[in-house]
C-alpha cells in the first residue's frame, strides 16, 4: 500500500530530527542545553503530549531535569519514585545495546575508533571511564 503524502512528510521529519540529534550529540555543549534539545525533539517527533529527561550524578541525584507538558516536580528527585521511571532505570534491553554496537561497527569499525574519532576521547579519558563504569 503506497504511503500518503502526510506519512512521507512525517518520516522525513523523523529522519531530519534523528540527524540533528546525532549532530547535537557530537558537539561540545553544556549538558543541560543538550538534554533540553533532545527532549524537545523527541516530544515533537513522537507527537507526545508530555515528556521529560533528566541526568543523574554519581550519587543518583537528579542533576538536570527538563519537562514538556507537565510541571517540574519539587524536589526534582521525586521523579525517580514514579513507577514508569523506576521500571526504565531498572531495565536494560539487550536489543538496544546490540543495535548500538552494530551501528558503531558499521560506521567506525570498532568501539576504539568510535571513542577516539566520534567522541574525541583519548587514552587517559577512556581509562577514567573504564575505571568508573567497568568491573575490571
């Protein structure tokens, strides 16, 4: 069945948003600005009525929180008690990780090239990340 003109325009908007998000992720910008832009684009592409995005510090306290269509909770850490948020934080989808690694292999050959070429991380920065996040 052929796609309607509306469906084609929507798909184009989604692809443009994905491209823009990729470019935004590869720029040096303050974390808060980046999170706010990502949230706004996701809400627009998904035609969502509400949305929120947050980042956590090393002690799992909300560092940045941006909302769309809902009021900011006070205190901001209360959002972590919401059942849907707890469910997402407690889960990992293997298929999402596999898709990310496949994309990295297709675009950069391997993870080392991605870390250095796409993210601009040197050996010292990678060592700090490994010490912080890997059980070595």
